[in-house]
């Protein structure tokens, strides 16, 4: 028995996967750096605000900060959801979506059978 060499498609897919993983790691590291910078700047601003501002100014800053963080978070999650939908609407992903829908129907049917 001779060992079969892996298909060339496998090598290509593995290389593409590694490139995607590297891109994800770079993006994740960038996000971590940005988060550290935001936290650092927030700490600087709050230290200065506590030192140089009145209670009214501090309350106003806190309210504005909370509002802007909330709006930014909502926009980010909406964008993520929109991007996720775009991925599923691409032709290659239709099969994955169809499979997911089929599995959901199977789970619903299974649940109904056991609840009787």
C-alpha cells in the first residue's frame, strides 16, 4: 500500500485558511491596541476632569460619554449584523444557509415529537 499525497486543492485551501487566520489575528491585535488606547485616553481625561472640573461638568461629561459609547456600540453591532447577512447572501454561502435552515426545522420537529 502506498501513501497517497494530499490533493493540491487541500494545500491551496490550507494556505488560504492560514492567510485568513493571519488577517484575523492582525485585526484582533489592532482592536486590542485600540481598546488600550481608548482606555488610556479615558483615564487621562477623567484624571484631568476630576482635578480641574466641577461636579456639574463631570456629570455632563459622564452622560455624554455613556451616550456616545452606546451609539457607537449599537452602530458596530448593526454593521456586524449587516455584514453577516451579506456573507450569507453570497452564492457560495447559500448552501450553508440552507443546511442551517434544514437543521433548525429538524430540531423543531424533534422537539415537537418529544413534547407530545
